């Protein structure tokens, strides 16, 4: 993960994708499944993986 402000490296996170064609993040609460926001990654086979942003421990 990199900072949007200055592109500073924040942390490496281990996800279900080995490679990705793209990622996106929503930092607002969405529902009971994603109360802390949402991180989405798409792999080369065009499968989408959805993660609760709060469970990625980005503020450690």
C-alpha cells in the first residue's frame, strides 16, 4: 500500500491474489459486511476479491 498524498510506501499486505490488474478502495462505511470501508483487488483471471478495509490493519 502506498500513500495517496506522496506515494510513500505504507505496508505490504498478503491477499488472495498473486498478481492484480487493479485495486480500488472506499474509505467510508458501506454496510454490515464492510463497516470500515472496502478494498477490492482483481486478479489476472478477472476474479474480484473483497476485503473489509479495517481488517487489513493499515494503521499499524
